[in-house]
C-alpha cells in the first residue's frame, strides 16, 4: 500500500492511499483511516460510520469493478469541521453502482444500502479512466451527485 498523504502539514488536506487489487489489504486501509480520523479528533460515531462505509465501498469495488490502470484501488478521505468525505476509485465496471433492492434472504447486495443509510450524501462519478464512489459523513456536504 502506498501513502500519498499530505495530512501532516495541513489537517484538512486529503489523505490518499493506494492498495494492490486484493482483499487482503482492506483491513489495513480501515486501520489507516480510523487511526488518521482519531488523530484528528473526529467523533467516534463518525469514525465508526466512515470505517463501515470504506469497507463496503472497497468490497464493492473489488467484487464488481476493475483495478485502476496501475493495478490498484485508490481510497481517499478528507475532513472539515467534523465532516468526513471518503471516496474509493477503481477502473470502473460493467454497470453503475446502485443500491440493490431489498431481498429478505439475500446474503449480499446490501453494501450501497448501508452506505446510503449512513451517509448524508453519496454519489458516483464516472471518470476518464475509471469510477469514484464517494460518501459524506458527519454533516451536510456541498458536494452533489451529477
């Protein structure tokens, strides 16, 4: 995992990590996020929500998309006034991420419904070389879906 963080000099600067396209490093991403947000004094509730959202977004990317052109998955977050925005970027997939309809007996398909229930806002941004799914936690965000 590579760390492209600028956080030490600016507490509101985005923190970015890239991970190899493998589920084995997902726990490390969650720990890095939790440690960083804890150090910034973000509330425990928002940290818990951000950890769940990142876990769901990473899992969805690994399951339904392709890696970025460098073979990685990018996770980025930033904080401002108690609001945490997280985003996961991948190489895109065959369909646009949407919450699955509720299914009583399904063992999967709940990830984006969980994200939607925890986030004040969330969205999907298609980009030239992939896709980013983002969520805002802990308060209203100025960021809007397209």
